[in-house]
């Protein structure tokens, strides 16, 4: 009877991984954590994927394509939606997103296809970020009404290296976020960053035209929107730009043949290039006789597919990824963590749910809860805080995201009337003025210094032409704490300081900002008896005698603001220290003083002219006669 009772008891299921971990611990070893790695055993990977596919077939797990659709990543599918959905369940295919390094940084507009790629990585697909080190020399004509300006070899080298480093950091942060949001540590994952220059520089022109060129039809290429737009405008198109899809298609063929990459993800403007790439892969398979029969040639398991993401706009119809007409860069040197946090804090309530789905790895039920909390009390902007922190964590890392969150709370905990002295001292105490170099302890290389200067110069203006040296304003712009020399602070120099701090694109704009009472400075020792560390903001006076030195806090910092929320802390150092930090300086102090004096005189003259015009102004009566202006 006792034996029957024992036999009737069900045995508990223990997974193989738990048994392996127990044996490892028994031997006094630590179990190997493979969160971001690929299982070396091909058979184990196949078994794991089959279990994954069975869960999807049984309805216990969502398919990859439906997940991407649910979160808003899918606009068009090339190759058939149902077929791609089936293939993504049946096979662990490779997928890639390409980026041409035309600038030293990606901007938030690049994140949409990359986020779709990151989601596929988290679910076990082989994912590739393709750096267009070869195709950038040609230039993608998609969506452009004019040809791209030709970049010098040194500029291209800096762009390529800068984007490569940035992609590497993004992948590191994606892995950290995957662990944070508790994605399975047992899933086999693999990702690569490839540069198409590797195979394009070895490509034989005759071989390219003989093999791939024979499958590209002229009528199809002429019918593309980018070609028709340029031909109709009279601008025309160079043969190099016209041939761009040929080289992009060869990229895909190279990765398909060598890496098993069957899916390309791109923006909506890339649909034509993606379709051309699919046709090219199919053509190359035929001429290289990779398939043993015609039946296999039509096998959907071997075909290439494309997926495009939608063009993202705000609820008001503006193009996403622009701030006052400027790109929102992901590089910390070109846009600091605080400003990036602030950009997403300004997200409208109508957009925040969609952005949380697209730019975070949060589960949908968590997003719904955040949106509901925001609806109940919109003033707290709970959803916007989470969105901003998650994106800064993706772009700059968890430590920077935490700093940006704390800085925001300290800066705006008392509204826009006061600024926290504690926030200023914390920032000055922890911030590294060379943070754009990754806070390296060792002395940065000459290339790193040149790259840093180039990125800051590029951020100053999207149309800037980099030169061998940069001005003081371009060198100091867009750091988390801007560093300026003491000699710049003279009576009447506030417009120059605002420009150098990055709060105005030109000195003329800074003059207008001050005249309209849109520029502010924190007053030292202005806290009340009850709150001595809450310092007050005042508008900067449009005066030739207003001296920035009178507003130095702790003898070393100015705190400036443009509008309601764009704050910049400025560290003031001696001219000797300024030069020591590797910032190629300014003109000498005497020239600065002469220029400031002249600017002050011009300002006074301009104000006097305006007063005279106002006094002589006239208003027209209903009969059309002019009458002298009468002040109200």
C-alpha cells in the first residue's frame, strides 16, 4: 500500500539548466551567465528555437511580427506579411539595419528602425547594425531634392569612427536594459556591427556589373520616387547616386550569402531600396546556383524580406526628432543628457503613449498604467519622466540617466522662479569637463581631441563646415557643463556669453533673446531666509553695462536659461586653465574688450534708432491719412 502511494505521487519537473547549475555549484564553480551571448552548440540552439516556435504555434506566446505591429513599428512589409510572420516563427533568421555615417552622431529619428532591431535581438534573432563606411562615399539620394555635398576623407573618417563607437555603446545599453527589464537570460542571442567598406573596397567593378547589374532593370530604377523628383525639379542626378541602390543591394547579398541575413528594416523612405535589394538577392541566388532545384528557388524559407517603419510625426503634425529646427543628437558631446531628458519631458500627452511603445522596452500593461496615472494628474507628467529616463538610459547609459533625472527634479522642483544651489554644486562637483571623451582617465589621443572638437563644431550648426581649428564657442558648446574663460566676461558681454554657452546660435539671436526678456540668469545669494539655497532667476538686462561677473556663484559659475526650460551651467576658469584643458582659445583679452566695447556702442546706437523710429512713427486713419503716433 505504501509502495502504491509513492508510485501515485507525481514527480516534480526539473529543467536541464537547473541540474547543470546545481552540478556546477557542487564543484565550487560559478554558473556561466550567457545573457548577451550565443550558445556555441548549434543543436542546442535549434532545440531552443523549436521550443520557442511551438509556444507561438500553440498561442502561448506572441509572434515577433505581431509584437512589432502592436508596438507601432510596421508600416509596410515587402515579401508578404503572412509569409514573413510564418518565417520569423519557423526560422532564426538574420536581420539588419543600415546607417550611413553622414554626420558624427545618430539623431533620435534613427532610433525607430534600430529599436525594431533591438526587439528582435532580445527575442533571439541574429541582428546586424551595418555601418555604411563604403556607401557614404556615394550618398543615398532617397528623400533628397539636391545632391549631398562631397565630404573630405578626414571628415568621413571621423564620422565613421564616431558612429561606430556610438553603435557599440547603444548595443551595450540595450543589453543592460534587457537585463533590467528581465528578458530571459537563457535565450541565445547574437549581434554584430559590420562595415560595408570591408567588402565594397574589394569589389571588382566588372564583376559587380556582370552579376548584379544584369539583374537590375533600368525601368524599375527610373520609376523610383527619388529619381523622378530630381528629374522633374531640373536638378538631375549623378550616375553615382543613381547607382546607390546597386551597392546597397550588394551589401544585402554579401550578408545574405555569408551571414544568413534575410530581413532588412529601414525607414519608410527606404522602401524602394529594400525592394531593389530583395530582387538583387533573388537574382544572385539564381546566377550563383545556390539552389539545387527550381522548387528550392521559390522556397519562402530562403527568400529575402523587407520591413519599413512609419514616418513619425507629433500630434501637432511636426516632424519627430527636431528641436527648434535642430536635430536632437544622441551623442552626449553634441546634446548633453539633461537636454535630451528635457526634450522628451516636453512630449505632449497625446504622443507619450505611442513614444513609450516605440522607444522603451516596457511591457504594454506597464505603459497603460503610466498613461492612466498621467491622465489622472497631468501636472506630474509621470509617463514623460519614465520616457525621458528610458531614452537617456538607452543613449547615454544608466548613470547619466539618473543624473539627468536628479538634475531635472532639482532644477524644476520650485518651478521656473528659482534654481537649486545644491543642484549647481552637485553638478560642478561631479561633472567632468571632458565628458564627451567618455571621461577617460588617461590622456586622450590626438584623434580623440580632434573628433571631440569636430563634433562640437558640427553640433553648433547642421551646415557648419569643419576646419582645422574651431572658435571658443564651438569648442564649448553642448557639453554638460560649458567651460568659458574669465576674459569673456566683460560689461555688455551677455550676448556673447549666451552664444558661447549654446543658448543662442548667433550673437544677433542672443541680442534679440535678451531684448524680448527671454534670457535669464540666476542671482547669487538671492535665496530667502526660509529657503536660502533656492536662488532666483531674473531676466538679463539689455544694457551695455550689464556685467556677467556680477552673477558668478561661488566665484566659478554662471547659470543661464533660455525660455522656460533650456538651462545651461557655465563654469568660469582663468585663461590659463582654459588653455590647459585643451580648448584652443579665443582671441586675446584686449581684442575681446575692443569687440565688446564696439558691440555695446552698436547696441546703444540700435536702441536709440528704435526710439527715434517709434517717436516718428505714424498710424493711418480709416481715410488713409497719416497722423502722428500718440503714445497710449
